[in-house]
């Protein structure tokens, strides 16, 4: 029997007391004078965030706000799956499944629930291994397996046709969902679509597109340290992050600092809520395992694709190369916003998602 159960966030007070105690006893490393960002996350900024977390941040207030949303859990392939399910006032609305990435969470979509739910039913799950869907307990939870779980989840909810949206890992999961269930998925919208150099491609690129590929080449030649560790030794990394809240804070806050548009930063309160979610569910290691499991890149997607490119993302997609793998029906370029677009520029993000899905023909 398939069971979908209502879920309420209720973190034990002992866990919050333990967090406060650990933060008060942090052992800080020294830092070189005028180090800036040359050696990693600056000490003064991390102390500021940690003190905010310890003395001013109120998890209970955030918890109460989150519990205003309809949360549910179900079990798929032996794995707990947490999701938010918001129905549109339009009974005939198309359903969308929105998937976060790392180091994000379902929290990424909080600011777009209201505008998007005017036109769409929304299903916002936590990836297995992340937050209230974590931890995972066996090998093999890669993006394709997550996509199969999403197809099962949407079937359980009674959605025969639906769209998918995602960024970061959510992009790979969403395009994989289009491949797993092409007869159900009407289209996929992504706000992160890496395009690798393709020397044999018979395409002409502009100087701006070549510059985008240069960024990709640099990343391929010098793999980011966070990615290398999560792809090779997520368990070793997990010991440090699960035992030290400041370690977990630095690991995630560095990504928010480096991957966002300086003009549209994510507020500290939202960063601390995201970090708290990882800390309080002890999912540092299991979320990192997704990087290890998902070692192969995507091979296209058979359903219509919409792409939103935000100027301050990690890499920027190159359309002529993307069109070799995908059926591109919609392409937008934005001068504001970065990797966490739904949090940074929710109005632009929601508008583009709406334009793509409402623009698909019924037979697409």
C-alpha cells in the first residue's frame, strides 16, 4: 500500500542546545594578515556568521514559517522522500516538480511558491540524502535513480502530465526525468546547463560564447576542491562537517559567497536556515555522496527544454552547443542573478518558468 503522510518539522530542543554549545566552543584557526579570499573563507566574515547563528538566529521562528507549508513524506525504493505539495487554485493547472541542488535545499524555492502556484500545482521534494529526505543508506542514488523516484512520486500524487524544473543537480535530475518518463514530462526548464567544449562540433561561436567556454576549460583543468573531495572522499569530509557546525557553515557559506551575483546576495538568515537544515539532519556526508554517485554527464533529453542563463552563474551555457543535445524551445539571458536564481531574483526566475511552461503547446 502506498502511503503519503503529512509531515511537520519539529527539531528536538536538545539538538538546538547542542548546536549553541558547539558554536560557543569553536576552535578558530589563525589567518594570515591580509589573506582575503586567497586561502579560503575569510576568518572575520565566518566569525560574523557564526556569531549571528549562535546569538541572533532563531530556528524556531524559521521552523514555524516553514510549517505553514504543506509538507509530506513517502517511501520510495526504501528511501524516505520529503516534499512540499502546494496545489494551485486552478484545478486544471499543470503540475511542476521543482528540484534543488547542492548546497541548496527545498528552501531555494520559498520565494517563488506564491507566484508560481497561481498557475501551477507545485511539488518540491528534498533529494534523497538531503535534509528531511536523508540520509541515504545504500549505494546508487545518482541523478537517474532520483529521477525515477520523482516519476514514481508524481504517479502517486496522480499527475499524469507534468513539467520539471531544476538548477545545479536539479538540472541533471530534471533532464533525466524527461528521459525516464518522456510520455509524462511535457517539458523541462533549467537554470543551469553546463556545455562542454566540442572541438568536432560544426558550429560557429561568437567571441562571447568562446569566452564562456574558456571558463569551462579552466574549471575542467582545475577541478574545484569542494567538488574533488565530494566526488572522491565524501565520507571523510562528512566526519568534519557533521561534527563541527562552523565547518558545515564555512563549507556551504563559501558557495553562497562565490556563486551569487554581488548585486543580489542571499540574505544571511536564509543562508543560516539552509546550513541549519544540513546540520540538524546530519546530512553533510549523504548529500556529498550524490557528487560521488553521479559521475557521468547527461546525454540529452527527449522533451522540450527551456533554459534561463543568469549572468553570475558558475558557468554560462552556450546555445549552439546545447542545441546539439537538446530540443531547445526557450532561451533567456539575464544580466542579474547567479547560481541560486530562485533565491536571488525570484521575480525573474518565476517569470521565466511561467513563460516557458505556459508557452508549450498542449501537444508538446
